[in-house]
């Protein structure tokens, strides 16, 4: 179909969600403050595919049928596909702090439902992993693959000697993050890996590494991560829009055939995005 606009579409709300949890109006009011003015719509079945549109004008309004409930609504702009499929591809997510065992942690793990309710497991992580922050990764929909988010919290500053900085400062955190990911498997959770890089206009750019879920050992090899970080820096150094607008997130997926990460999606600070096949 051609492009189409759908105003005032409900994308979330205070009703009990598919995980049996409820969040109040105030939670969503704070949440949408963190959204960019434009939020890309991914295709639910495969994030590596091109986006199908975007959302704008997020706000929280009272439900017209039940005044005790509140809805998050937005205007949906489709470039392909149908509205129902597009909204199934939208899932808000929020990272919430639970506990830390250091004033300045250098690695974090945000657990999905139901792991973030497992107090004994959270205590064991804090006892076993120094310099750790533990939090919730709250998502709109139930996640059948229980994906966690593990991050190295030291920001890599792009400059000529970045490789030295990486090896001396970033590498230890990356290796600790990889060990965390291996431990999560015992709890039935896969993980994405996150690293921050300082962008061209001073922003912190998220580098998100999505593994081949069936081949995490290959996906989280040190060589694979280092190569992807190098590719991200090369992109930031050559992409003109990143120099003028700034970048929010660069996504990579691990291509098992190529034995390396492939850059497939860039989201800029203004909410626009580009897909790289």
C-alpha cells in the first residue's frame, strides 16, 4: 500500500499487560518524555528488515470507556504494510535501576520478565560480579525468548588512538559483559550486548549487538565485537548526517555465514533512520 497516516492510535496503557503486570499513568508520562520526537516502527518478525513507518506525538489520555484507565496514544505514519501488523511491531522498552554493588559500575545487566522478579538471582549476581548494576528491562509485550540487555558502561571516545583506549579501558568491561551473558544462559535467557561510543556532536551513541541466538559463542567472541566497534567508528567518521544531526543507536546483527557483525540500522537523534542491507 502507499503511505498512510492514522491519528490517535493506542500503543500502550495502564491495563494489566500480557505479563500480568500493571503500570500507572505516571509511569507512562515519564516514559514518553524519553521517546524521540519520531520513533521508527520495526517489522516485528525480523528487526533486520527495513522499518515500515514511524510514530509521533506521544501523549497519555484517559480511556473513553473506563475512566480509571489511561492510554498512551500516538500518530502512526506508515510507509508500507497495514496498521495492525505495524503496531504489533512496536514495543516500548524502558531500563529501570534495581541495585548496584559499586558507586561507579562498569558493567550492567537489565533482566526481562520474569527474571527481574527473582530476588535470589539478583542477589547472586551482585555477590559474584564486582562493579555491577542490575536493573529491569521492561517491555510492552511478553518476550518468549527472555532477552536480557548487557552493557559495558565505559564510553569509548572516538579519537585517533581509540584502539589503545579500547584495549586498556573498554576491553575489560566487554570481557566481563561476555561472561555475564554466558551465565544468563543457565537461566534460559539470551542477551543483546550494548556499548556506548561518544558521537560527533557529543552524544552517547548506543552500539547494539544482536547475536545469532543459536550461536552465541561465535557472536560474542572478542574479535567479533572489536571488528564491529571498528565498523561503527568508521561509519561515524564518514556519515555526514551523523556529524550534523547526531546518532542515537547503531544496530548490528551477527551474520554466521560471514562470521562477523553487519551494520543494519542507524537511528538518528531526530528520529529518522536508515536501513543498511
